[in-house]
């Protein structure tokens, strides 16, 4: 104890000093008590300190434990997502951790690996050409030096002799400035080889699929081209035949029927083109024409197209407001396409009531509004939202009931948008549907042949349909006629009793008393015997009955403004007889000898007939080879060359002709005849050495126009 | 320069008669228990004895006199300069937000070509110490050392005061400027705490009020660590000061000590800022290192001082150290004194925050340190 007293704890030593005591000198009582207080405080403080430290250690151990677990979990997660083998070794080469992939490659359980020397478990060899040697000593050296190393062509050799090709990377691990070990990354090259093989295989599959897709695509293109050719060819026959029929002497009803048939055929062709164009629209490759055209006939023709197909009991009306310009600038074909589509839809879905097509100005916007209103089945809100999508129809049963591609409205929407408008719809189930769009159409430079004034003409309009009466009223008043409307026989007779009329326009199809019966009654009345009668007829009008009661003039509904005007002039004696429309081109004649190269016999006949009518001498070649041959024998003034022919097509035939001419001299004009009006085709024609282009089906007028560019007219005009 | 030490204890009165050295070149520093604000007779006696001297000081969490640590006493040092100038400045700090402005005001009152050092004694509860220092340094410049501390209130954290001409006043900051080429102004500051436990992110704090670490209430964390000793909050929070540093490599940590807790807001108020996004780590005491720290602070402070001159040493140590060291607190005071020149008179106090230049020379508020200032006159 002596030693202990020699070196008291410094605290106790100080406490003694503070109480004026020493090892060999006890304090007085006050000092003693002070000493006890101080010693007791020390014990308590020491106890508190111990508690604090223990507590801190406990809590912080807990915290660190949790953190450690989170870190390990994080590391495991990382190891799991890393597909490479990872093995952390310390600077002595002893394994600290391995992930599953590394354990697999090393051929041991992960747990067994940790704590043992990595290179004691496995030999690393490097594949050199031919021989393999152990790289273990080199790796040991690099580990010791803390160097980085990568070897793409390493092989792990297990104790069993099993070999796994790997790529191996050594990366020194630093903590601060000190290298504490290395991370060894292993990538299984045998798997890599598998993956490469799989990739190669997948590539081949892709190649095959691509080739397949290419050929499918090519087949589609071929199919479309063939279809277009195959359908167009008979269509050209129909059109040509009708053109010839229209040239013959027909009465006005026959002419109108033939004209409608011709227009319908043209529409069909147009629809075919539209289907083909749909892919172009979808691909954003469709461009619009900007040409001047007469609006009224376009609209009326689009509506008239359906005068035959609409259902009985449905009135099809068309009204173009007076202040709409006669000529506008735009794409007539596309406008007509939209209108025919919309009217066609209306016709399909309307079984009673009326379909009214209106073209009016929207004064505020300076635009022209086109609307097609029907009293058909209508659509629900839901259906309205999807009808503009391609291949969608009002419901699944629609296709069954009405046919159709489901493309119509999608095309309409796209075309309208291209023209700068927006196709919109308003519909109510059971009430009807209205489609409309507004277009900004610049007025053309030309004006239509103005209507002669019919001033003072007193006209009685008898039609049970108010819209029809309204339209006729609008037209007639624009020509300064006096108009009285009557909704039926009773009202008409009352009007006739009150006033005198020059003309009565009587709808054939009226309830109770029909048009023929009313006409009979009027004719029977002496007061109105001299009054001219015009019947507004539909497809089902009994023309014979009409004629029997003395009606000679029938106007087909929907009524065109021009036809109405002309009919009124005729029946009131303001014009001579009923005018027959004959193309002016009939009078044009040329001189010269023409070779027609065309494989289709109907087309041969039609074209030859037209060419002969134009005063030309015509030879026919049945295909391209024949054409080349014939053109070598005879000096033709012009060759009309069909493009698509079996054996030798028009392009190749032309190339051969041009090739021959380069030796023999001379250059005969070659005019291509091609069904498609696509720009690419025109370019192809010019590239082949052709000079001009005639779209099929060629009308007489179009042929005359093109011929006029190349041959002299008989009368000496160019 | 001559220095006289004396102290006052209620039971025995003044340890000696006041030396008759009153004059404008006399500096009287006094540190005492906070309840002298009520029984201020001895303070009045002191001021009456030195009517033309610079008299200042503040309340403490333990008075340091020589190698002793006392409670409930007044520790006084009277330094009489021969050829150096002294100036006293004062400023009020109502709320912590005023701290920087108050510092700037003090600095502006003291700044001069020949200013050699500034001693600052500040209210310990309503002041943001780091902002106060920023204000002073902004005004006097980086090259002038600023040292001192925040007044203490035992382990109660209720009321602190600074001695002014009107007596002890809360919400006040006093600063003494020392002028002239003969003044030697040394300083040293050392902690001696160990970092422990995980590093945490300061996720929510406003100024010197800390709400959340790692998204969890900071107060709850402290309570977890304190266990039974949480009953002693806020004082016991001093057992675990917080070391904070910006979230970047190599950043020097700063120690922050707790001044108060708010149970309702689950927040803790520290003696200095806790910037959001900084890293924080708890610290714990290491007895030997605390004592070594005090010795090291003395080493730093005497560097550049002359051993043959009389030295006034102002020791400002953290209340947290006192709490941990308890009976052994005197060991650090002894260690400090032992490290200083032989003719040193040491006076000082346990504080709520220490002020002195950092190792890199920039003045900072420190916590949990022993901070020594040595003053000599050639």
C-alpha cells in the first residue's frame, strides 16, 4: 500500500490539496467533510460517465448494426444485379467477399471462399497461341503492388482440372491514399460465346423476317398495281363506250341517263384512285392541286351521283347559295371525293325524309361552308368520337348491312384538313346527322356563263318537301321570277284559282295526290291549259304516265341550277328546243397517221373510234414489241403508247424506238397513256423518252387536246 | 503591465483589498455566477473602486481563478497597462437575428490602425455566436484576433448577463479593444472530443435551431442516446456535442453545443448555425484528451509570447467540458496554467460558447473547447 500512497490518483491528490490535507496529514473536520463531498461527487460523476458511455455504445452499436445491415443488403443487391463475378480480396490475396457469379466461376461456395487465398483455390492461365501457362505468380506480384490489370483471354482452372474461359480484371481498391486490396472482376466467356451465338441467330431471324416483310410489301405493291390496272382496263372500256353513246343521238332522258352512267363510272374510278391514295395520305405524301374550277357543277354532280341509289321516299336536295363564287381555286377532285363520300354515307343511313347538301358562305369567316344534312339513323356520342378513325364504322353490323371499307370518313377528315378545313359532325340518334366543313376557297378569275334573266316569269312550285320548295324559291327569285309555293294538290289548286302562272314545277312524288294526277287535273282545267308543266322526277317516276298527261319536260332530282334554268327557258319558249349537250371537241379534226399501241381490245376499239372521229388514220399494235416493229416500217405522225402491257411494256418499247431513232434519225412524238396520274409515273414516262402524257380513261376532249399539241388541225389551226 | 487577481465568495467576501490602480489604462475583468444580478453589491463595490477603468465581464457556468474552479463566486483580474490603449464598446442583441448587426456595430466602434486584439463577452442565450463573430470580423478585418465567449448560467440555461456601466444586463454584448504596438495578443483553442456513431445529414434546420437529422427529429435522437439522463436536458445534451461540416471532402468540422430544447417543436437550439445539407456526427468526451486539449490550447496561446513578461490569461472553457469532467474540471485548468509562461495570472469562466480564431486564422465561434487568450505588454 506504500506504493499506492506514493502515487495517489491525481484527482484524489488534488482533492486532498483543496482540503488542505496530505497523505500524512488528515484535514480538520470541515476539510474532512469537504473531502467527502468531493469524493462522493467524483464517484457519482464516474458512475454517470460510465452510464453515458455504455448507453452511447449500446445505441450507436444498434445504429451502426442497422446501417451495416442496410449496406450489406445494398451490396448484395448490387452483386445480384451485376452479372459479372466480383471478388474482393485484401492486399494479402485473401478473399473478403464474393458474389454468386464469382463463386460459380471459381467452383466453390461463397462462404467457403471467404477467408481463403484466391489463388490457392484456382489457377489462372492466359490463352496464348498454342500453349497456356499459369499467370498466378504474375497476378500475385500485381496484387502486392496494387496494380490494375485486365486480361480478355484468361482461363480459370479448377483443382478438378475444369476450365472456364473468362475475361479477368484486377482493380486496386483504395481507402484514402492506401491500397487495401483489389476487386477482381470475372466475366464468363463461354456464356459470352453463347450470347454471341444467340445474337447471331437472332440476327439471322431478323434478316429473314425483314426479307419476308420486304417481299410481303413488294407483293402488296404488285397487287395494288395489278388491281389498279385490272380494274381500270374494263373501266376504260365502260367509259369509252359511254362516251361514244353520248355522241350518238339521244333524247334528253337517255342522254341524262347515259351521262349519269358515265359520271358514275368516273366516280368509281376516282374511288379506286382514292383507295390507292389512302396509303399516300397516310404517308403524308398527298399534295393538292391548286386549279380553278366551276364549283356548282362539281357539287351538283357529287349529289346527282346518288339520285339513283338513294332509297325511295328520300328526297335528295342540293342548294348552292347565290353568293358563292362560280369559279374557285382548289382541288376539285378532292372536294368532290369528300362530298360524294359524305352524301354516300347519308344515302346509306337515311331511309326516309331528306338529305340536303348546302353550300353557303360563312360571312364572318369569309369561308365557304359545305354541309350534308340527313334525317337518318343518327349516332350516339360515343360513336361520333370514333367515326373519323380509319376502318371504323358506326357498329360492327354496319359492314354487313351497308358494305364499305370504313376508310371513307378517315379520308374525308384527312382531305378536309389538307384543304385547310376541319370536318365536323353533329348527330342525334333517331333525328339525323350533319357533317360540315368550312374551306377558304379563293374566287377564280372566270365567271360562269351568266343565267339569262327570267324576269316576270310566274312560277308555281308544288312540292310537299319544304326544303325543296325553299331551294327552288331561292333559285327562281335570283332570276327575278315571281314564285308561289304549294305543299300539295289542294294548295296548288287554290293558288291556280287565285292567280295565273306561266309554269308549274310539280314534284312527282307527293302523298295523297301525286304529280301525274295533279298534272292531269290541271290540264283538265281550261283556265290553266296554256300553262307549261315541268315534272320534278326521281328514278321511280312513271315517265310514260307523265307523257300521257302531256308533260314533255322532266327534271331529275336533285335539281341542278343550270338544268332548271334551261328547262324553264325551253318550256316557256324562251329558247328553241331542248338543248343537247355535245362536246365542242366533236368539231375538231386533225390530219395524220397515228399508231395506237394498246393490248386491251375494248380500249383499242374505243380509242380508235375517237381517233377516227378526230379525222386520223389509225393503226393498231397489240403490244410493245409489235409497236416497235410497226413504227420501224411506217413513219407515223404520232404514237399513243399504253404503259402497262404484257411482254414489252410501253416504257421499254419507247426506249427501243428512241434507240433506233438515234441511228436512223427522226423523232416521232410518243404520248403515254397511263392509268395513274401519279407524278412518279409521269417522270418515268419522260425518262423513257416519251413526250406527253394522257391520263386514262381518256375522254375525247382530252385526246383532242393532247393531239392538238402535236398534230395540225384539218382547218389549219394548231 | 501588472496583474492583480482577487475573488469574492459570499461566505468570506473579497479575498483582498482592491488595488489602487484605477485609470483609463486599467482593465478589470470579472466573471461570476448569474445570481449576482440580484445580489449585485459586490459588483457595485468593484465598479466603485475602478470608476475610470474599463470594467467588464459576464455571468458564468463556473469561475476560473488561477488553477481553481469555483461556483457562486466572482473571479476578478485587474490588469494595468503602461503604454497601451483600451476601449470598451457595447451593443444590444434583442433576438438572435440581430447578432451580426450587433457585431458589426461593435467592430465599427473599435476599429483602428493599431487595434491589436478584441476581447468579446456576450449574452449567452439570445445571441447567435457565429453571426456575432462574423459581424465583428467584418468590421475590424481578418488580421485582428477576436476572442472571448458567451456568458453562462451554470447548467440552467435561463439567464445570462454582461456587466455594463448600468450593472449586469441581459441581451448585451461588450467588447474591449487593445491598442498599440506593445500589446502582445496570443490565443489557442482545443477540443478533445471524439467523433462516434454514424454520420447524419442535417435535413431540417433554421439558423441555430435544429429540427431533423436524416429526416427524423433530432431531439428524439438525443433522448435515445441520453437514456435516463434525458431528464437532465438541456444540460445533459452537452455530453454529446455535434460536429458539423459541409458535405464535401476535407471540410474542417465545427463543433456545436446545445443551448436549449423545445419539446413542443421537437427542436434543439444550438450556440451557432446548423446549415441544412451539412453533415453532422455526434461526439463524446475522452477525459484524457480533454485535459490534453487544454494543455495544447496553452501551447498555442503562448506561441509568440515572451516567458519573461507578466501574462494575463483569459480562459474560456465550455460548460459541456465542465459537465463531463465534473470533479476533474480543475485538471484542465491546471493543465492550461502549467502550459503558460511562469508569471501568468489566469482568470476565466465556463461558457456557452467560445470565440477565437480557427486554426486557419478565421475567427469562429467554438463549442466544447478550452479557449485561451494571453495578453502581454512589452
